[in-house]
C-alpha cells in the first residue's frame, strides 16, 4: 500500500477498531483518531511497509510494519467487520516474514488486554507475550516472535 491508498486504509481502520474501542471503553484509540494526513505520511515513510488484501477491488484487510533496525513493529492489523474471523488476518500475518528486509530478526506488536480474539490469533501465529504496559483503565499486551518462528 502507498500514500494513495490512505483514504481507503483509514476507512477500513476506523471500521475495524470500533469493536476494540468498545471493548476497552476508549473511543480515543490512536487508530480511531489518526488523521488522513498522518496516515498518508506514515504510508509514504520509507521505513513503513503497508500490506493489504483486496477482494473485487475492495480493501478488506491491511497491516503495517515499521522497520526499526533489526525490529519490525507490526501495527494496525485490520479486517473489515463483515469478514472478521474468516482467516484474512491470519493470511496477512503469514506473509510478513517474506516482506521484511534483510537483517530484521524480530517482530513485535501490541493489543489491548480485552482483545481475546486478537490474543488467540497472535499466539496461534507464534507470538509470545513479553510485557504489559498500563494504559489507564486497561493494559496493553506486547507480544513478539523471532522472524521465521511461526
């Protein structure tokens, strides 16, 4: 994905994160308040890899990776609400290692502690909890895995 996809990505992101906001009683989650200009800049950043899945021209799933040296920070894994639970998130996660530049040896992500389905998915895909960070009324759960460990 590129900066030209930002409007579609933002629409998908907002639709996908409503359930997370409700589960965590936090309507100010960063994916919900990110601006179109910020997202365009993020997708234009040479250290960001944007991946997406389209069906019939419609963007139905997306994820972004920010490369920081040997670490890839995975963020904003989103699937349109009407297709959640259908394997699109797993499909995106399974392709990540193939998209990483040489030298990246670890992938890290986080999700809210009340995101049971997300936590199950990440653990099934080989991610292991590293730590929790308090975000007010809930904890953020940080997970990681070595590249190639799926």
